[in-house]
């Protein structure tokens, strides 16, 4: 129905009623200036009407909901339009109540509201505001999104459009614990956007985004500020920046900033710090059986090879690849697929590690390494226990430096290609798996009765210093080395395999005191006695062979015979005196 009065210059609309299904639209107001610049002031309202009729216009609803199934809920739309075509003032309110819609993949239940306004000239300068409050709605979209009723869900937008330029003064989005605050502009395809995500617990999002439940983010606290400017159609013009980044899981946390310029050839700069960071706490190891790594990852994608990156990382305390460490400082660059560490140092195993300058070339079919590593005052037993599963094999303070080059993406490929030099020094060391004195005496035990070897086990290696050449999967001594053992000086030559196999020859020179001890005081010599040996097997299970101990056996046997003869003479004297 229509109730209106009209003149050449004006229309007064007392009432317009339009009924379509359950919808009853009413409209009232006036339109003036029909002879010049028309202006209007109109108010409309639908009242509450059943949601079902409108929803059935949607193809998914029409196909998924049988005609005899009721779609519950009501919708109400109110509006107020005034001004002119070049000076618009429009307001719209939409209310949803009692909704109950369930179709395959989509569920909507509950209530919500949407308010929108537009002011200005739509062609040249229009201000728009949107306020959505959907806390009361239950929304489910397949298995990937579920918002229970009562969970915060709101959107607030304040924007202006002037020709090709759109400015967003504020955009606030709240979904559960996640709050996003944004602003920015778009001018002819050029964007300038700022987003602030205050710190929040991701666990509060897992009920909304179920895919997060099984990932490492589920236990995290996250926050950051993002900035983006440039034309997405011209990647070289883009600059993206992340400030005030914060990520925490358990005791681990990481904070810092990152900048990326020119997406055609990305220029990346970053700085991150952490008071405590444990890699396995952030990325827990998988329970699934590890797939066999056969390498062959292939060259880097061209875009990665074009990256120009530089940055640093500082961690006060942490753990990675089963290495507990403190005071980590790393500074690196990456150009043309080559990663260069200008500084890489940390403390671990009661000593210090440094690995700079070191390069890793990722541009080829397999990574190529140029390593410069130094370890000082490191607890050898702790290092070998954790990293080589060789507990109680070698003890002492270890100082090592090596310069190695090699190629390969798995150890089996890398080890045979390694070449370079390695220096090793061991202070107050002991090779617990090798009882060299006992093995030597064992080889001559059948020739000399009454031997008394050191039963404590192990071989002391005091102040060991060695230089190796690394090639063909082995560490080969550049020249024979001499170290002090508890039995006397030990000279060694040969090689140690990167698989921990031993290929050594040596001479243990037994001191006079050692020979006296071994013979139980029976043999007395004035000069040391050398014994040649071969040492094979592995570091954890060394095998001594080729003992050339004839001279030692003769000395010990002679001492034993002399002692026995002395005892017999002494017994004869005592018998004569008794007679």
C-alpha cells in the first residue's frame, strides 16, 4: 500500500508498505527539490520477519534443506536515508534473533547485530562505518571453523573513500582471545597498512580453529605489529615490516623484528633475542617413525637464491639438538644462496664454542660447507655422551679447532667429502675404554708369572696435543704425537675414522717405576722400556694387538727368577742357622 502526496517540487511519503512472504517493509519520509537538486529523508523498517524465506534464496540452503524443514529465526532491518546524491547520510541496522540453520558444512544459530553508516559524496568522499556484534551467534563452517555462542566475535570499521583512495582509520576485529587492530590506505593499487596484534594465548583459538589443537602453536602466546606498503602488482615496490614480535611456549620465548623489501629479490633484515629458548619445546619431536633421509633435496628455488638477508640472534639460555647452551650470539648474512656466519658463539658443556667465519652454500644440488670451528675447555665426556652416545669413553678438558670443507645433505654423503685440518688438545684426559697397560701385560702373561697390572682400567692421556689432516673419511695424524700416561709416555701415529674406528700404531715407553710396580718389585731397571702396539677397533671398544713386548717379558721374567733364587738362598740360610 502507498500513502503519499506529491507536488512538482516535493513528495511526502506518509507510508509505504510492501509485504513479500513474511517480510513487511514500511517506508516513510519526504523527497524534496525535485525541480533542482533532490534531497531526501526516508526511514524504513522491516520489523521482524522469518529468516527462512530469505535464506532459501541461497543456492546452498535451497539444495541442502528440504522444503518441509523449518529454518528458525527472525531478521529485522532498519534504515534511515537522508541528504542528497552528493551528500548522503545513510544508516542501516540489521538484527538476527533465534537463528537455527544447519545445512551440510554450515551451521548458524543464535543472535547478532550489524550496524552500518555512510556519509558524504559516494563519488568523491564517502565515510563508512560498520559495527558487527556477533557474540551471540554459533557459527560452524565445515571442520575448519567453529565459534560457539558467547565467544567474542566483533568487527568495527571506520573508513573513507575519495576517488581511487580508500583510507581505513580504524579496523578492530575480535575473535575469541584474538584482537586485531588495523589502519591504512589504498591508493590506485598502492597499499599502506598497519596491523597491531596484542599478545594473546593461542589456546583460546583452538576451539574456533580446531586445526591448531595438534600444532605447536596451541600452547603459545603470540603478538606482533605488522606494516605493509607498496603495490602487490609490483612486488619490487613492496616493503613489509614486523615489529614487537613476541612468541612464547612454556619456558621458551622469542622477541624481535623483521623487515622485507622487494619481493622480486627479497632484502631481509632481522634481529631476535630470547632469555630462554628450547627448540624441542617450541617444535616437539614427532612420535611418528622418522622417514629415511636419502638426501637429494635439489637446488634452491630461484626466489630463495635471490634473497639478500642479514641479521642476528641472541639467546641467554637454551637447548637445541640436545645441546644445552648459554650466551648464544649469532650474526649471519645470506646472498646468492650462500649463508655466512660472521659470528656464531655460545657456551656449552662447561666450555666455549665458536664457528665463524663459516659458510654454507645452498645454491647447488647439495649444500656445501666451509667450516671454521673452535672449542675451548669443553667437558669431553659430557659432549660425547650427548652428541655421540659414547658415555664414559673419553674424559678431560678438550680444546679443538678445525677448518673443514665438504658437501652433502646427510652425514653419509658429507663424511667422505670432508677435507681440511683439525687440531685437538686434551687436558688431564683419560680414554676409559682403553686399558693399554693391561692389554700389553695380557699379551705376555703366559711368559711371566705374577704380573700385577693396573686394574683400575683406562689409559690416562695427560696434556695430549695433536694435528690431523681430514680426508677420505679419516683424521690422519700429521706427525706422531706423544702424551703422558700413568705408565709412561705414549707415542701414537696413524688415523681415526669419522665413524670412530681406530687405525693407530704406537709405542708405550714404560718407566722404571712402572716396571718395578708391574713385577711386584722383583725387576729393577735403570732405563725405560719401549713396547710397540697396534690399536684398532673403535673409540668405544678399542682392540690392542701386535704387542712387541719381548724385551719387557725378559726383564720381568728375569726379575721373577732372581726374586725366586733370592728367596731360595734366604731359605737355605735360615735352615743352616737352625741346624
